[in-house]
């Protein structure tokens, strides 16, 4: 525990927003206040993937981006309205850090398949990384309406609400995320950091109501 930050967190004379920023800094110090990574595997409306799409996914996973890009462009020539091709192109571009290029591909995916939660999530990732927090919030909320049990979406939405100083909303999504992460031993560091943040938010809310 960092006593310097503890002193700041529990000193009531500090301004509300300044305290909130320093509270959130504790989560950032753990390396946990980062957005969850892009959603890797989307599915079409039938819930299945063709051999072509499976091959593209494998190439992207192996970071063979140029090869995957060539295949996607070739397939798009004959199937320009294949939502999954646009999704995988967006994913490839996002994995390469090309946010502006990836965004229209995810939006095209949603034009063709409006209930594509991975495309909504990845658009949220782009907006969050660009610090467009209100737009990220809307996209994550739409994704959760389709996949309400997705822990990564709850996690990113909690981070967004935290940065927007929406304490009660952030608290709700941190708690939801912890519930989903409990059975995953690889998430223990995240759970500890989020629980610390939950305690801090609950403290701040009590102070506001007192």
C-alpha cells in the first residue's frame, strides 16, 4: 500500500474531482486501468465460421497481417457485403494500431449486422483510446445490451465511468466484472486492484452523503 496516496484518498479537505483522479491513479499504477484488448473472434448470424474466416483468424493470431490482409481484400472483391470480412479487416487494422482505418470497417460490420457485439466493443476500444469517453460509453452500453455477461465490456465501461467521475456507475460495473473474473486465476491482480478501487469509491460516496 502506498501511504502517500492513502493520505490523499482519505483527506476530506481535498476537492472531489482531484481526489477521484488520485484514487484512479492507484488502479493505473497496478497496470490494470487499461482497456481490455480487442475482441478477437466474431461470428456470423448463424454462429459459425467458414474455413476462409478461420484461416484469416489464424493468420491474425499469428501476426501474419500482410497475408491476412491480402486474403480479406481478395474475398471482399466477390463478397463486398460479408460482415465478417469487414470485421476481420477492422480487427487486423486495430491490432496494428491503425485506429482511424479500423473504425470504418467496424461501422460497416454494424451496417451489415447491427447486433455484432464484438464490433461495438472494438469501436468502444478505439473511442476510449482516443479519449472520446462519452462515445465509448454509448458503444459499450450497446454491446452489453447484446452480451450482458461479457466481463471485458463491464471492465472497460467501469474505467470509462470512473474517468467521467460517475462513481455509482463505475462501482456497479467494477462489481459485475469481479463477479465474472472470480473463477479465473489469471485475473487475481485485476480483482485486487478493482476491489481496492471499489473500496475507494464507496468511501467517497459515503463522504458525499454525510
